[in-house]
C-alpha cells in the first residue's frame, strides 16, 4: 500500500555541505495527486541543491537489473579482438565499444590538456555504448553475429534500454511538476528516446597504483552532458561527488536504488536553477580479502538526452527582465557532439 507524506526525504549523504536524499518514487507512480506533487518537489529540490539523489520504488525489478549486469559482465569477458571489432564509431553516433584508456573524463575547462592526462593517468575502464535502434547512420555495434550469447545480449540490452526510457520520462514529469510546469511539458522534447545505455567495466587494479601515480582514478572528475543520468552500481563502491567545499564525498551503494543525477544540458535548460555536480570514480573502500588488488567494478549508466533535433533554451519561469537567459539556444545534438568529441 502506498501512503502520501509531506515528511522530508531521508538523507543518505550529508557531509561538507552536500546532501543526497533517498526518495521513494512509488507515490509518484501510483499515488494520489498530492503524493505525486510531494515527490515532485522532493526530486526537484534535490536536483537544485546537490544534483544527486537515490531513487527507490522506481518500478524496475531487481531481477531485471541483475540480468543486465550478468549479461554486461559476460560481454566484457569476451576476447579483446571481439570487443575491438565492435569499436566506437564516433561522437555523432556514440555507439560501440571503448577500450581501456581510450576515453579520459575531465572537467570541461581541462579538455585542452587531455592528451597528456590520457598518457599520465588514463581512466581504468572500458565501456559499451548502446543507442536507440533504427537510426540512419547511427548503427549499434552488436555481437549478435558472433554467437548465441551475443544474440541474447542484444535482446537483454534492448529491453533494458526501453525500461530505462520509460522511467526517465516519468522522472522528467516529476521535474516539470516541481518547477511549476505542466506535467507533460518535456514530452515533446524527449519522446524520441535519443538516449545512451552505457555498460561500464572497471577491471581489477593493483592497489599500489594509486600511490605510485598521484591523481590516478578509475574515472576522472567530470559532469554529465545531458539531462539526467540513471546509474545502477554494484556493491563495490568508489563513486564520489564534489562538495561545495571542494572535497569529494562517497556515494555509497544502497541496494535496490538507482542513483539519479542531473547533467549540464538540463542545468543550462533550467538557467542554472538546477545543479550539475562533478563526480568521479576512485579506488573503492578496502574489503576483507582484497589482497594486493582491487576487484573489478561494474556499473550501468543510462544517459538521457533531449531529442537530437530540439533547440534547448531557458525554461519558462527560470528568468525574468532582471535575471535574463544565461545561455543562447543550442541544438541538443550539437551540444552533445561538442562534449563527446572533447573526451574521446
């Protein structure tokens, strides 16, 4: 049974002036209008304050998430030559396999020195980028021609892609209500599903590499590019967010929740009334039996973007004659290509 409540959402992270709440989304999906409005305000307040929240009651069964993680792990266990044959095809399509060390995530102002950083402190991760099917010139790089497992992988990921797309549209409805916009305001901007499902594998790594190479991380400090990101992480840990004090704070995994954060394009869309917070992945907390290396870490990120042909400009209610629009309008695809092209 779902009950409505005006109580503040409990906070999981509260350190160095950054708070990340855990929000039950079930009342938004099946509650009363008052319950939906309460959840919408909690979601939008979290995105205004820290840009991050944990979402539970989101409607995606744990069994679906587990199946996706297992299929992802089997993909990354493939021989390197098979993965390389499915390599990333460029920033316009943003589909395919990205090998360890190929991408270096950095803050947007540091992209000029990215080649040196890629050599001295590469990101220790590999990924597989999957976009919407059927887009001319943007073909997903499936392993379905290799074997039966490759065909199963394709089906699993296509289903998960659509499951996440449904949830992101519901979260955007909550944001609209929380910003005093009509509930379906964003629908025409996001109904094409121009999103990216990213499977991530952080291979086992010697513990001492973080001491031998100052500044070494598994994924560099960055902010996401699009509207919102749905992050499913395993129990290993290592995700950190940058606090207002400049410190990095652990975003500890919470079972059966999704970490949801806002990206730069949504912050721009909201005329900076929503926060896009930098984050990174470092070595996880030490666990018993870790010996001389940190075990592998897996995560799945669903990067949500406006339709590629939409022009993004300040939302109604986020500016007036005194506080004008901070940014000119920009086509969503142009913005994403600029950001992707700077890191890979």
